[in-house]
C-alpha cells in the first residue's frame, strides 16, 4: 500500500523513454557512482534499470553490507533487531550494475578518473558522489574520532550503533546518559532527539531512575515542541535539555575520565554520545566540489556540482537549499540525477525536477510524529513549496497510524534503494 504509493511522485519524474544511445568512442557512456547508501545505490539502480543497457554503471562501495542510519534509533530503543537494518547489493548487481568493493581514494576531474584505495583507476563520463558525512575534527573540544570507541557518535550506523546500545545497557542504576548534540547543518535534523526518546524508553524499562542530559549548541531544533511534549508525557523528569543560553554551546569532553565540562563546570557521566559537527564525505573535497562550508553546492534542477558539470553530488554531502539531509531526500535527489544523466548521455527526455521528503520520529511505543515537504528547483536553491508537520495534542490513534506509516516507508524505501 504505502510501499507502492510513496515513491510514485518521485518515480514519475525518474522514468523516461530512451532514444538511441549516443556512443562515446567505441564504448557505452560510463557512469561511476561513489557511495552505496540511499543516494548512491538509488542512482546506480535507476540508471541501470531505466537506461536498459545503454550505460555502463559502476558502484564503488567498500562495505558488502549497508546498515541504515535511518531507523537505527529504533534499534537503540528495542523496537528493531540490528540485522533488520542490514541490506546487501545482490539485487543491484543483478540489475546490471558493476560493483567494486573498495574505497574511492581520489578523483582527477581533468582526466575524469577515480582512483581506488586498492590501486585501480576507473574512467568516467559522469561521476556521482554520494559519500554521506564525515566529522569535523575539533568541533567538540576534547573529542577526536579516535575517542569514538569510548564516547561513540553512532551517527554512521553499524558497530558504533551496537557499541552505544551496549554502553546504555551497562549503565549503573540511576546513571547519567549525556548527549552532545551537533550544530547545524547535520544529517537527519530530528535524529538526535528521536535518539533521546529511544534511550529514554529503554531506560524506563531497565533503569528507570537514570537521567538523560542533552547539551545543545542550537537555540531550537526540528520538531522541538513535539519532542518536549512527548518527553513530559512519557519520561517526565528524566530528560534535561540545555541550550546555548545555559552553556550548551560551551562544552568540552574528557573521554579518559568520562567527564563533560559545561561552561567550565565538570559533570561526571556514565555514557556520552558525542555527535560532532559534520561535513561532506572526504571524497567530495578530494574531487574539488566542496566550498568553505565543507558541503558541495549543486544545481537545484539536476544535482550537478556547481564546480564541475561532469560530477553530481547527492544526499547529505550536497548543499542544495531547503531539503534536510535525510535518506528520503537522497533517494528523491538520486532519481532526478539519474534522469538528468540519462538525458545527457543517451538523449532521453528531461522532465522538470520535483523532490519530496518526509522524516518520521518515534517518541514512545506507537507515538510517532512526522515532518515533510515537497520541493522544486529555483535558480538559487531547491525550495520548499508545501510542507506539513504533526501537531501537539494529537490523539493516540493518529500517532499510532503515523508510526505504522513509518514502518511501511522503511520497507518501501529500502526496496526502492537496494532492489
């Protein structure tokens, strides 16, 4: 039902009849995709499917199994098994995409080649970069990526997610969980606060006298009224949020002693989830498509990099305007990019770009909320044209239906991404 409906809007723009393919030299036009997440896997699959053999599509991804960051909070809360987040690439390979299990180490835009960590070199006619995020070293004083084994970020799903859950389960009775929230912009704006909700739910089940401390450099955050209402209703007295007016923006961590300094005051904690400042995955900078912000500006109508028309940047790594950095956004952008690449390389029709996004969050069992919008390109950016958000005070039946809708979305989008 929802699984079939939810992608129709984006898919209509992404399916166009092909004219005879244009031959470059003696080979098919070559499209190389870096990154097998929501953006990269989607664009590779749609290029192979809709070009019907007219393009040579290669997907570079170092991991054989992809764990979705979206819905990983539900694993932390005990609502999903870890393996339910795991997805492979067999169906994408069966669709005609060449899989290269390696890391992209460099890009030569002049030669149009990608160098692999293993030493191989792949030529391309068009390159798609969808590497997700990397972390800004020094954005949280006292924390480096090496400290993630002590104070995990768990903002790239996989072992970090498992580590954080194990730490929460091992907290002493009445212990303190601390989250250092990230500055804007970052992956999945409601994500940290859904995580707080899921940790709170788990603690009510196994450690009900424990406390949660959220240190936030932002004055406001996505779905704030909804989360605050939910925390008061389901976890009264457990969650304390400290914004910049109370020192949430002047935070230092000491991983060795499990301490947090809040505006100079020392607080001992039992678990510390540090979510640092973020930037585009490093390969985007290596390709020369990022700017001083650390993100890659793109053409709103096609997702082409502003710095290089032969390179497209999708998902979290892109600086495109109003769309949040989310899996739904990346999937939507990938379909527009696939259509644009096919039009360039095969002469197929290019339809006007349309984008959409919805972000669901679970606050407590069967208490789901959502925010979303539809978008269209302007000369300056991808702009929101219509939006919606759950309201405070909604009845339990509506919140349950919203949660069930999110479950259908997860099944639908992962099928659409990975085949």
